[in-house]
């Protein structure tokens, strides 16, 4: 192997290393973005679950109040949830 071939291989190796480093950086960025989406989705799921519980409480309270006002002596049988 002559010096020019060694130099060409070294240049090619350096370029390949730079490309690999760039790809690794892109994968890290994409992974970070994906993780952020998962965290946001988990937060949204928690918010939806809290809202669901609030709606259930409101429906139960409203049903009990309607029963109490319109059907004196009637015991509410509403079950939501």
C-alpha cells in the first residue's frame, strides 16, 4: 500500500466517523423528542382521569339532588363509574 492510499483511507475513515457521529446525534435528538411526547401523553392521561372523576362526582351529586327534590323519600340508586 502506498502513502496516497493510506491517506485516502484515513480521510475516508474520518468522514465515516463524522457521519456516524451525526447519525448518533440525530438518533439522540429523536429519542429525546419521543420521550417528551410520552411524558406529555402521561400528563394528559392523568388530566383526563381527573376530569372523569370530577364528572362522576358531579353526576352523582346532581342525581342525588334531583332525587331528593323531586322524589321525597326516594333513595338514589345512581351508580356512575
